[in-house]
């Protein structure tokens, strides 16, 4: 076996077999849970659904459940291999639905090649689902199956082999025509392949403006022409007047090759016969009709797309079906209309013309992606596809009258999708909304960093803050131009050249001259951009600072303490991580600053962390963590310190809900807490977790992030006189934006406290 074959088989067989599983969404930990999940409690939603079928969307998973159904008659490039052999493909499709749009899937393999038998099987199981995705069904049967099911069912039915391919190819065609200055109504297209995908693509591009007389469909016998005999009704629809031509002859003087056939079919000489700057869509899998290298060797300025990820412009169905169904499900569409497909095409095409975020560049290991011949459509791992396509589809569903539940607030809907995509957005979005319009000035000492530059434009566009970039102006401007960042609304400060440099040097010397600092040393210290930024904050030239992206954490904290110092009401500063899980969030302290805190320090860390929880709108329930539960091992010094911290807090902060010492599972496991520690107001219900030392806290948050699937937001610094935060090394552009929003909210809270 080849290495690739062995790897594929091992991937599918290792551990739990296959690629999917079913997981529960409700707890089943007690007799009470069982009585609600099953008998007798389950009878109540059953009764209500019996009276009103639409309530199935409220009480069951129907509204987020899609059936991926095949009979295995046209599986990938393998042909008619049967229903069971097609199951790995269907499981893979289920994975993609979940990954890209959080849609649950049951894969259904139907052992029926008869059209009527297959339709009857799908119709019989349809009440289970919110939508039907037909997959890998051969032509011409697939046309009749889809048409009938669309007519007979009141949920969306979508044959992805037809319409998914069509939508992505159409979006690429729109942009390719834009790049080559073509008008769709004048564009001529030669199709290689006359199957389901080709027919669907031809019909869709006609809706966009391509004229039918400009579409030339070829099958294995050449051009489908009126002079050919024995054409099927499906092929007669596309027959061009005139004689039979081979593919090369049909391509002469045409603009577009649309390949949905077999690898290696298109030759360089054929490409040379096409019009100037030809558009080559060689989408056969796994091998394209012609490789981009071969096409460009024949015509260097040809624009080429394929179905492969190792070439530019991958036409991949994953850009379509998850997001089509997401929009259709969310508005409870009765069907997927032509208007919905067209809306999805335009959304994809428009998205490709926007700046590409850092997360996408990182995923693909490139420094930039710009709209042009090598970037016609978004990348499959671009998270913004969900935010663009699903709303466009839902809106079109409402406008075409098939939405049972039209989405009234599209902005709120996009925010819900954003939260689905990234847990941090759910908690950050309210902070962003709160920050908007405040025009807070946030200093970024790493002003020329590419991530900071990209984030700066987002911060301006979203009106989150006014970024102040510290660094050499020429370098910042040059790097911004490299990544197409607009610096409008961004301030640039060259600290050494700025008129405030000498003023700040004198002020810093005055503050620290009795701590060994000379004026010369003060001037030298201000050459450090972070220190200079702290002075800007202290003296009112900025409201807060966000640093640390390219420097060790301590290099942000140290100048913050030297220049700004601690709030009068706190004894220590500390760092907090907001840990996000599906449906839950926790505040961890202290993960960044205090190495071996004593009891008094632990108490202050708890106060600091509780304050952060309040800023996010949560009522803090503080668990002071240890390996011991409520006096179990008080002889240990570490345990005793934690218990003492609890006593300090209960005496000094009587309104704070705090308890301990307790183990981590005691703090968050409600079932265990109810059984063993019913006396505790925190056990089983904690949302603020205070660790006994930095090692424990740092290990915990990193393990949960890497192995537990948690999203970590932070670190958030607490206890300084002014809002200052330090980014973790390796932070993404989204991390920078999120932390900037948090910093602005700290600025707002400080201003309100002063008033």
C-alpha cells in the first residue's frame, strides 16, 4: 500500500471507528434528569408537538439537523460503488457541516437505485430533519429525485453535487470576469462534461447573466449539437445548432473552459486557441483537466481554477453547502430557491474582494492574499464565509417568500453566527458595542508589527478605539502598505522625535530620582516604546495601553509598575484569564504575575478576579482551590494559606460569595457538591477559580486550552492605576481586537469610578 493509502485507512480506523458520534446536549446525571429526558417528562413536548408540528423546532434537534443521503451510485470519482461503500464520504460530509456551520448531521445510506423506491425512503424519514442534502447520486436520476422531493417535502432539499459545485464555480466566474474586464452577457463558455454538476452550473450562470446561446456543452463524444443523433432529453436542452465538433474545435475563440469531466483532457494547444486571457476552470477530481502550470505554459496570463487545495483558486463545495443550510435552517425555509443560490454566489464573490484576516493567512501559511488572478474566491478555512453567506441566503429566503421564520434583525443574526464561530465573540461583542463611539485612545508600543497594523484598521472600522501606534513613522507606513492597511483614524508617534520626549524624561526622573534613576537613565528608559507609552497614559496623551505582542510579559508589567503603579486600594496586581467553554465561562486567577502568593496576596487576587467577572456582567462565586476539601489536609502549609485567604475575604468582603479551600472538581461539579458539600454556597457552582500558585494556574489554563477545547481570553491585568494589558506571545489579530475592547471597557469603568 502507498503511504497515502495507509494513512487514510489508519485515519478512519484508529480509536473510535469512523468520523462521527452522537453527543447529548442536556445533562443526564441524576434521577431527576432521567425523568425529564425520558419518562415521564418527555411526554409533555410530545403532546405539544402533536397539537402543533412547528413546535418540533423548539423541543427537538430538528431545526439543526440535516440528513446527508446517498444511494452510492456516483461516489466521488469512484462511480457506482453502492450505498455502504459511500458511507465514509457521507461521514466526511457530516464533519464538514459541523466544523464550518455547527450543523448536526445523520448520514443515511439507502440501498435503493430505483427512483421511486429512493424517493419513498427519503420521504418517509423526512420528519426527522430540518433539511435534506442529497449526495453522490448519478445523473439523470438525480434530477428527478431532487425535483420530486422539492415538490413533496416542506423542508430544504439540496443536491450538493449539482448546486454546491455550481455556486462556487459561479462565484469564481463572476470575479474572474471582473479581473479580465469581461461582461457576463458577452462571455462564451465551453463545458467539458454534461452531468449533474455541469447542467446545474450552466443554469446558474444563466441566472447571473450568461446567455444560453453562449453555452457550449461537450460530453465524451464532443459538442452536443443538433446534428448529433440519439441525444437524451437532458442533452437536447443544450444542443447547439450546427455540426458535431470535438472539444478542441469547440474551444476556438471562446472565453471560458468549465471542466467537470476527467483529468488530463485539456491540452495546452487547446488553451492557445481560446480568446485572450482565457478563464480555465479545470475542476475534475482528483486530477484536473489541465494543471495550472500546463495552462500558464501555453497562455501565461490565463486565469486558472481547480478543485485541488494545492493550487490557487480551489473550487470546493465546502464553501457552499454548510452555509446554504445554515441560512436556510435559521429562517426555517421550506425550500432552497434560485434566489437563495444567487445570493450565496454574490456573497462569496464579494467576500473575496475584501481584505483577508490574519487567521486565514496563518492557516494557509502565507503572508498575504489579494483579490486577483490567484485569489478569485475565499479559502475554505476563512471563518467569514459563514458570516457572509448564511445571512445572504436567509435574507433571500425571506424575500422569495419561503422563510417560515424570517430573520428580522440581520445584525443581531450575524452576531449570533459570530459567537457560534468563536466563543470569545459571545462575551466580547457586548464589550465592543459598549466601546463604540467612546473614541478611547489606546497605545500600541509594537506599532510596526503586522498583526497590530491589521488589528488597528479593524479597531477603527468597528469604532472600538483610536489606535496610537508608537514607532518609526516610515516603517509603520511602509508595512501598512505591504498588507493594504488603511491608516486613516490611526495616530503615529515617534517617541524620540516627539516634542513630549524631553517633558516625559523630566517627569520620569522626578518620579524616580530617589530610586536611583538619573536624567540620563530616564531618557534612555524612554527609548523603550513600552515605557514611553506608559508615560503617555500617565500624562493623559492616551487612555490605556496594550503591549507585549513581541516582547516577554514581564517587559510590559515592569514599566507599568514603575511608571503607573498600583491602585491605592490594592496590594498586588494580578492577571486573569477568561476561559470559555460551550455554554460556560470561568475566570482564572492568577495565571501570569504572582509566583508564590501568601494568604493576603491570594485574597487580593480573588478580589481582582471577582472585579473582572463583574465587568463582564457576572456575579462572582469564588472558589479558592487546593488539593484539599474544607479542612481535609490543613496541616499542609499551602492548604493552610488558602484557608486563611478565605477567612480574610469573609471578614473584609462580607458581600463576596467565596468558599474553600476546595478541589477543582468540587468547585465545578454540581452533582458531587450536592452529595458531599451541600453546606457550601460555592461548591459546584463556582465561576471564579483562584489557584494556590502561578504554576498551578498556568498549567491549568494551558491544558484546558490545548486539550479541553477551551478558548482563553487574556491575560487581563488588574490593579494598576490605569488600564494596561499585555498580549500573550503568539496572539492573533482577533486576540488583539478582543483585548483592545477589554482595555477600552476598563477605561470606561475607571472613568465612571473617578466620577
